[in-house]
């Protein structure tokens, strides 16, 4: 995952940044919850 790609390819930077932050948040939650699920 490359954050600079998201920012460089953004037609609407604030909306694109918000979407990337949401996906990053989901990924971090997945990483935190995964060890507990095992």
C-alpha cells in the first residue's frame, strides 16, 4: 500500500484522504483483532 499513490491520484484530495484513512483504520483494527481470534 502506497499512501503517495492515493494522494497523487486524488481528484478530490480531502475525500480521497478520508477514504484512505478509513481503510487504514480498518486494516489496523484487523491487525489488532487477528491475534485475539486465534
